[in-house]
C-alpha cells in the first residue's frame, strides 16, 4: 500500500508545472533589511514593516507587560475561559478604529477567511474576487462546494453580478490594495456595484493598514459603511509581522461565527501577546501621519524614476509596494539575480490568476531604508534596463 501511495504522489508531482522557488542563499544579517548573501551583507527590499514600526519602544514595553500578566499563549477555547482582557481590549479597539460594531480575532488571516467562508457559504453560493488575490478563497469555496469567480474590473464585476442575480447569495471579496503589485482598488466602485446588485462585500484591509487614509484605516476612511458591507479583514502580517487577524463587522456576524464555526468552538483564540501587539500597532498607526507622508513621497520618486527608465510597472499609481511586470517567471528571476550581484535583494514572484499569467519583481520601500540604499536600488534597475533589448511586454 505504501508503494502505491508513493507512486501516485510521484505521478502527481510530474503534473506540477510550477517550479518551486530556489534557495538563493539569503540568510539573516544584523536586521531584516541587511541580510547575508554568500557571505556578504546586502540591502533587502523584500521585507515588510514599511512604516518602520518594529523598533518602537512602546511595542517592546507592552509585550513585556502582556507576557508578565498573561503568559505566552492561550490555554483554552473562547467558551471556557480562553478570552483574556487583552483580547477583549484589542477587539474593542479594532471595532472603534474601523467604525464597526464588533470584531473577533483569529490566529491567522487564512484561518479568518476559511472560517468566514465555510460558515456563510455552501452549494449555490458564489464568491467573487479580484485577480491575483492573495486570500485562500478558492480553497475555502472547494471545501463547501461554493462557486469561485474572478473579476478584472468594476465593469466586469457589474456584468458578473447581473449573471448571478438570481443566486441566493453572492459574496464579493476584494483587497483594498494588492500586496503583489501595490495597485489600489476602486473600493467605492466595488462597494456601490455590490450594493446595487444586492451582493455582500468583504474588504481586506491587510495591505492598506497603516498606509491608506489620514489615520491609516485604509478604505474605512473612504467608505466606512454600506448596506452591502459584510465585514473587513484586518491582518497585521504586513505591518508588524504578526499573523493575527481580525474580522470586523456587525454584532450579528460575530455571533454567527462564534455559534457555527467548529474552529472557534474548539481552538484557543490568539495569544494575549498577539492581541496586545495588535492593540499597540493600531495606536501607533493612527498617529503615524508624518511617516506615511515620508513613505508616500519616497514611493512617488521611485515610481517616476522607474517609469523614466522604461520599466512596465504593475500599478498605475505610486506605492511603497513597487512591482515590475514580466511575461515569465524566468525573466523576473534573471532580474532578481542581476540585482543580487549588485548587492540588492528584490523578490521574483509568480503572478497567476484564472485569466492571467506572468510574474513581477517586487521591491518594498521602507522608511528604514537610507537614501543611499534607495539610490542603489534605482541605479541597479537602471543598469539592467540598459542591457535589456526592447520594452517590457
């Protein structure tokens, strides 16, 4: 039997056309922005913490206090004492920050998505999202037999919702901005289209948290409420590196998730340390007006410089998530290797959806980067661009 299983798995491997990412020899250095590559330090543009929040003393002090008060982790499910004061404070703080009635914390963003989709969806339900979405929506839909559809634009969304107008329930899930390309989404258009069609909409604020809006609340400052708005997803992995995530919405949604989800009935909630971290980060993000302005100005300069060099950028607007578009992953990896030779780390990432195949070279700009390091990035891209024949397509 073991031999038969192994043979079947080997056959499955031969059908896998996607090449796994190779170990390019990057090791941790003195900090995330200065790793070691083949024995020498380089500059990384592949690390998050774009607003440079991690070194804040308030975070370290708050984590120490939470460790002393609550220990390192949760020891029980929500229903039998797993909810501490730190979790309750974080959930209340998030609901206020995003102008919602309630919030509920999950250990990871993927777990929040899987719990919400499997609780609310089933056969005959349609889940619609934008291309290149980083959420595991197709997997969640497969678990419950829901249909999964991708839409390229607001116009495409409108025609899709017209097609499914007789369906019992349609849920539209959209990222406020793409973590792959940095492209912001026309949130008002998506929300209004869903509202007119009678669909529900979920907005993922994970990438926009800290970057979008005057207070860093992303699309919640553009469109805080709508009859179509089911919930917002608020992850912290791109702001501070924490996997904790919150579903922010109505009291009824929170109660429905608590009653129907097997995960929430049996698994402990996120640790008090993770909850305290989320609480602290929201406080810092809300006051980070100057860091947001500095990062936006730097992003605009880099965007214009790369445009002038002739690169095809994935976003139509400047963003600290700056991606160059390529028609193949191999071309993107060649550029990544050429930049490594110049002492700069950028990411070569596949960009695949149901209707689109390609790749990007992504550079993440941080307030922690020096101007000299940003100049090194632009100089490297400029030298590589001169060696390439013809415009990127």
